[in-house]
C-alpha cells in the first residue's frame, strides 16, 4: 500500500521519500529475521507469531507470504514451519548471504586495485574492473547485472578499504585489466562499451534514456525519448515474477505520454521529476535483474531477498509516478494502460489496509 495519497504526496520532498524507504527496507528485513528466528522453536499460526514477535497481524501475514514464496518457510494446516533461516546481510546487495571469505577477498582485491592504479577510480570503474578480474581468475565472489551493469554482490564501501590487507596474488591480472580500462575516457564510455561487449540492449537503452534526461529537452529528443521508453517495455523480460513490474513501467510510460501534450518549456521545467520517476522504475528492473542473474549462485532460494527489496521500491516508484501525474493535463478519459495501473494501485491498497 502506498504511503501517499492525492492530497498529501506533494508535502514530501525527494530526500524524505528516500529516507522513509530506507527505514522501511531496514524494518522489513528485521521483521523477516525476527519471524525466522522465532520459527526455530516450532510451528505456529499467524496469530501466535504476531503475539510472540509483537508485530501486528497484517504485517506478519504479509511477511509470511513473502517468506513462503521465497521457500524459507512451509505452511501446513494454517501453521508455519521454518525450512531455511532468513539471514539478511547488510553488507551485501539485496542482503544476500555472502560468506566472510567472499567479502574479505572482494575488499582485498579492491584495495590492491587502488594501490596499483595510477589515478583515482570511481565506483563504476572499480566494479567493472573487479568483475573482469573475477571472470579471468574464476574467483568465487558472486556478481550479476544491476543498475549500471555487472557488479559484485558485496557492497562497495570505499571507507572500509583500510580495514583489509591488500592481496598481491593477482597482480599480473590486475595490472593487465587496469591497462585495458585506460582507454575509456569517462563513465558513459565505459558503460556503453560494457553493454555492447555483453550484448545487453536493455542497458544500452537505459543509458540512452539517461543521456536524454540529463540534457535540456528539444522536440527531437522528446521524440527519441518516447521511442526509447517503448524499447525498454519491449526488451524487458516478461514472466510471472516481472508481471507486477510492468504495471509500474507501463504506468510511467502512460504518464509520460500525457505529459507530451504540455508545451516544451513546461516539460523542461519538470525534466528532473521525469528523470527521478524513470530512475525509480529502473531500480525495480535492475533489482529483478540482480535476483535473476544470481539466483543460481547461492545454495538457498533467494526470492525472498528480492521480494523484500522489490516491495519497498514499488512503493517508491508509485509515489514518483503519482507525483508526476500532478503535472498532466486533464483527459476526458483515462488512457487504458494508466487506468489499469491506477486500478492495480487501488486493488493493492484495499488488500493492504
């Protein structure tokens, strides 16, 4: 259920939305962990779990659905039993259960790369360099496609580098890889080359959209933007898991089509709002890609890790799209896709009071 309504959503700043969502993500992960820990003691129904954990019944019921869908618990005659424990790792993307050895090796490599590089490297360069080294050396650090391309599951926190000793076992490979990456003058050039090398048209399209939204609008770029957003819809994989994500993707596109009826100067005034809304939808897509690309790299079912992150991001995307609709000119009748999007939001709100 969205925490916005038509009257109050404009009162929230972008920073307060992001802060709220971070808190909500952290709270949801804690709820999963508490329920999982309690179920170690036996089998219980929803009410018993709610009383024991001091979490309200509705929240527990929704959490149990996610845990069951992820394969962490099983239901038998209205009672739930633990199948595998939900261990949320705050130092990994999606909270995935990476090992200490994987995390340590990641930071040892990271430190050595920064020591051998002749110039400072930003996070995108570091991620692509480390993934390249992992592939060449067949290392055990898990990685997958995410927001800006392939990246490692351990979260990259540059402030932690000095907590680890660098490792020189892969110096030849690191030096070779650093030389290979010197040819890229900037991050956009790196990402474009990376996406082309991996033949990932979806991420190439995302890069094109980002470039358009970072520059002042013209009639020509708006036409190209319309084409590229449709390309995202066409290229993104549709299946039972992503069906819900298409509601937000189609909702964003339908809203954008309505906005195209505004004068160019008015569209330019809300360009950053359009950019923020697109980024919120892209984060849903990137999160699914990370789950889908790494699900076979763990010994456990990681769907629940995806679900807990997706649920928070869906609310964020919803709030951005609804806020963007405030700028839309009135229509005598809703676009069918937008009507379906709003109907899904109403249905979700009614099922999650």
